């Protein structure tokens, strides 16, 4: 009998537990204040800690005693100028962190009771938090890498790798000494070239990493940042899916594509693929303790600046 995968079968954070911790607006406000200012209020303008509280109707405002700057709990964060309750935000963040697969904006409309545009904006703000949190991620040790295309053929357009709606990206997984996956990186690139791979390796690989790739020549660029490269010949006689050295990258890519195809039926791959990849990457890299992943995301959201909708829709400029 196969041993149970303890990570996969961990209980996670139940919805009753979530509502017990964040079921009221007061609980959500207290959690956000603790996440934003764990050492007590700090003025975003001058850094002063001495302050008083001023109420504008029912809005709690922190006023710095030194520079008199007034700051609300949500101003300057991902929740900036929101008309939604924090309880609604936290509920959406719960579903986006606890589900095995992704949750579409359309499904969010039903789960949290908002219109589609609001669900889209909320989801993409949360995905942007995940993206920025994962941006500096580096892999070390043994790393399997592969070149991948994400997206579908446009009607009347070119099929295969030349499709205008396909996005090239590099997938990489770090494995431990026992051969188990630890962390992943999914990074869209302009093309599979020596320059692009070198730039990617500089950002996402430690110089001490050992990179296992197929025979695609561009992956040799990882040696320019100090990594050891172990190319494996793949051809008609030997497919990468049949090679044990690529077991985990093939498994994770299969899960990724199944998740995306089963959740999203239409989105602009060219424009937003990097956020959807970051969503999967964020959850996978924090899967070891599902009970605290929501708390960690709240902390990340509290320290991410405001990202208005117009900024979110200019996604190409943010990559």
C-alpha cells in the first residue's frame, strides 16, 4: 500500500475556522492592522509612531503627531479606496488560497456575492499581490527546467507554437535530496533565447544550482550565472515524458494545464498569463502549511501598495 502524502492530505483551514478568525469586520480590521503595523502604527510619510485616532463618520483614521498626516487602515495598501468590506476581501482570499485548483472571477461572483467586474478587479489585485511576493523567488540545488507554451489557438489564426495567443514561459522545479519537489517558478519570457534564459537565470537561480534540461540550446546560458548544467538528450527515440529526470516538471506542468483548462474558459493569455502563473506558483510554494497561508497573504496584501484597476489592465507594462 502506498504511503499517504501528508502534504496533499493535510486538513488545511476549514471554512468554520476561517469564519471564526475573520468572520466579522472588526476581526478583519484587527488582523489587517496587526499585519500592516506589527510593531504599532508607523506614519507612512515620516515614520513617526506617536499618533492619535480621528473618526470621520465611521472611518477610523490614524493621525501622526509629528507631521499630522492622516492615514486610514486601508489607504496605500492593495485595499486602497475599496468599497467592499474587509470580510468580503478575506473571504475571496480564503477561496483563492484553499482550493486545490484555481477559482475564476465568474465563480467568485457566486461565492462572495459581487458583480463580475468587481470579482475580476478583486481577483487581479490579489493575484498581483501573489505576483510581487513571488517575483524574487530563487531556486537552488537540483532544478528541472523546461520550455513551455501556454494558451490556445485563436480562431482563424496560426496553430501550434506560432499561435498569437500562446505565451512562452520557463517552468522550473527544485527537488530535494529525496527527489521530492520543494518550490517552483513559472516565468513568461519573450522567446527561448540565450539572452532571455540568462536574464531569467540571474533572477531565479542561485549560482550553486544544478540545472537539468532537455537539449534546447538556450538553456546552456544558465552557466553564465554560475550554475552547473546537465542537458539530457531528448528526441524521437526518447521523449522527456518517459525520462525519470524530468518526472516532477512533467507532473507539475500536467497539473498546471489541467487546472487552467478546467477553470478558465477565456482570458487574454498574452496580457495576463504571468498573474495566473504566479497564482499557481504562490500556492504551491506555500502548500506545506495550508492553515497559515491565508494569514501570510493578508500580511502580503497589507504591505503591497495600491494597484488601481486602470493599472491592473495595463498588465503588459507591469511585467
